[in-house]
């Protein structure tokens, strides 16, 4: 369930965000904000977000691996535990961000 994106896809997402912001009537950019620096900021935000979810995934896999009973990755039980623990981690994150 890894959330890895290529540089090209991250660049494309940043471009899409900029296009949407430029079209939005309710967004005005200050004159000192240029497209290249905005693009870099958006790319960093996307990469940071992906890294956060990667870390959550790693914690979940570690939690499953630390079970007393060996649970085979890819098995139904592993998938159920993965979803359960992943959702728990996301809930914790949501509470922190509130």
C-alpha cells in the first residue's frame, strides 16, 4: 500500500495545484510570490505528506511483525490488521492536527 510517487508525478501534481490556485477567484498571490518558488513549496509539501504516510505504514508493518503469532504478509489476517492499525494511526494523526 505504499504511497510512492515519481518526481515527474510530484511535479505534475504541483503544476495542477498551481493551475487550480491561479484559476480560483478567491486566491490572490502577493507580487513577491513567483511560480517557481511556489512550485518548490508545493512539491516539498507533497513530499513531506508522502513521507508522513510512509512512516505510518512502516509503524503499522512493525506492529504487525511484533505480534506473538507470525502473520504472513498478504494473508487476509495481515490485510485486516494492516487496515485496522493504519486507520488507528491516521486517527491519532487527525487528533494531533485538530
